[in-house]
């Protein structure tokens, strides 16, 4: 039972993380800020 419950919970968690990531792209300033931070790592 525990294994059957784990897979849907992981899928739900992954979907929630993707939804948060896509929601961040609705704000262009956020995207530019993230891009700048990534660029400064190199």
C-alpha cells in the first residue's frame, strides 16, 4: 500500500513544482533576475 501511495504523491509534488516554475514566468522581472543570477555563476 505504501508504494502505491508514493508514486501519486511524487507525481503531485512534481506537478506542483512545475506549476510554481511556470507561474514565475508570468512576471518578466523575475525571469530576468533569475537569468542574471545564473549568468553570474559563470
